[in-house]
C-alpha cells in the first residue's frame, strides 16, 4: 500500500501504471473501509464466530466506494465463491 500527497504525486511515481488507475481511492474511503465491523469488532469475544458476516459487510462496502475501480471490487466468480464458502460454513 502506497500513500501519496496528491494524484500528481502518484503519476510521477515510477511504479505508476495507467492500467491500474482503478486502485486509487481517497483517504475518506479508506477510513470508510476500516471503520466497518470487520476491523472494529476484533476485540469482541465472539469475533471469529461472526467473522463471515463482518467479511460480507466489508465486501459490500467495497462495492460502494465511489472512486474505486475494478482493482477494489470482487469479480462475479469471486463473489460466488465467497457466497458458497459462507453457505458451507467455511467462513
């Protein structure tokens, strides 16, 4: 994870690629991700028994990010796999 002062700073970075622009999100969106139950409830005694629910909530919040591209969103097959794992009780 790299943090940059501005989008211009990011474009000057030698590792920047035009193809990966969907990976750029704002600090506010990062805070939105980290303020969900997947991260905030880690100290709860029953965290692991509810982790699947928290993970589903985090993935739903990834889809709601405004400036994030496909880099941050799960594909159709990945969502199907996650849903199947939840139904089987694996997560």
